[in-house]
C-alpha cells in the first residue's frame, strides 16, 4: 500500500531501493522519506571516515512547524536546517524521527558529513601564526576544501620552474642568454620568429622573489584546480592560459623589443577558474597589522584593479597585460566549464550555493 506524499498530497510513495537501502520514494515528485536508521546507514556508508553519528544530532536550527505531514503518522513535521552552517531546509517528524527530503536536496543530505567537514575547514579563524606568516612573507593564507589526493602535476610544475631557474640564475651571462633567446619578445613574434617562446617564457623567472611569489600562488590555487580537473586537463588549461596571456601581451606591447618572462599569466588564468569554481574559498588580506579573511573574488578583484592602476601609472618591470590577459582567459574557461566541473565534483556544487554559511 502506498503512502501519501507530503508534497504531492496523493498516495504516490512506495518502497524503492536507494544506495542499497530500502526507502520510501514518491513516484510523482521524486522526494524521499528516509527512516532514521536507514539514513544513518546511507550517510555513514558515503563517508565512513568522517561519519559523526545519528544525523538528528547534527541537524541545524529548528525553524518552524512545517506545512508537510508525516507519511507514517500524519503528524505535522518540523522544519530544520540540515547543518548549523548549511541552511538547507529539511522536514523531520518529531515522533518517529524520520526525514522528508525533496528530490533536489537528496545528494546534499547524503553528503552532509563531508559538507560539515568542509565547512569546518572553510570557517577556521585566523590565528597569530597566520598573521605572522603573512606579515613575514607578504602572501595570503588560503581557507578552502583540501585536495583528495597528492597533486603531482602542481608540484611537478613547481619543481620544474625551480630547477630551470636554478640552472641559470647564478650566471649573469646565462641569465642574459636565456632571457634573450627564450623570453617572449614582441618584435620577434611580429616577424614570425621564435614562436616557441610562447611556451618557454612561461617557465622562466627573473629573481628569487619573482619565482617564489609565483610558485606560492601556483601551490595555493593549483592544487584545488588539479583535484577538480584531473592532471591532464589541468596541465592543458594551465598552458592555454599561459599562451593566451603571452598572445595578449604581444598585442598590447607591439613594437617592443623587451622580452617578457614568468608564469604569472598562466597562474592568473588559474585565478579566474578558481574564483568561479570555489566561490566560498577565502584568502587572508592584511589591513596594516589586522588580518581579515575575504572571499576569493574580492582578493583577486583587488589584485586585478591594482594591476590596472599600476599599468596606467606607468610602473615598469611587470608585464601587466599578461596578468590581465591570463585572468580574463581563466574567467572565460571557468564560465564555460563550471557546470561540467561541478557535475564531476558534486561537493564543489554543494558548497557554491547560498546554503553554505561562510564565516569571515
């Protein structure tokens, strides 16, 4: 005998198998009536290492008396947030402890343990250690979900850039030779010469500070993107951003015979993808000696504006057009691939919505 759906108000709920467990599924709207024990088993099986016990102990704030009625006892249910910091509304029967979940919310409920764990990382507070770190090195601290495995491609790029730099940096003649022959020179490109420098220039740096800052930001954003994209596509998109940044730099600096070097354009492209795919990530920003977590899009927005201001003011020594071209390329790629990436990485989609409450 079918039970009455709390949403459709017709007898359309029948027993179905979901993730190897018996649940009550509405054949009309797709909502699921989870028994407490069953839902605990499903959540526990999804993330056994992170499982935190009965879901009812982890529900967020009780909001109100629901308009829905329990399919089992017909009592009016109560509406809760799924988690303290995840404001997805679910309905629980106060008598039997079972949960009614709309179809669109089912994946988030099943992943609730992992969501809770991710939010703990995202909502960590700054400490005296993070303040000292940023004051000493002038770079931000990241608060974001951690990669699921070791990011070989990102570390490979960091090692490759470092090794190439060390091969020539201690010899002034070698520095001159490398920059002249492998840097991206607009005049040569306009003449159709040394086109390979679109690639080689990405792996060259002018100083330890130049290398260190680039590699740090590559480490911050690269690991997250590699985890989301996979190693092959990550490397491909990294190179596309670097080449596109170089192309825009050549156009903007037409007629110049000054070579451009550095991974900044490629890494700026990663910035664009990062802020679109990880909108709840935070980076620290220093207001004199006060450290504040800000959203990634604010951080890179400030960085972008500073590049524009410095370029307009005529500050020399930095290829601002490569930075601008890189981040614009990354934003375009990010928009085109966002849905595909989120479908392949549901947790990113879960955290990107308004339900996730980020403390900054």
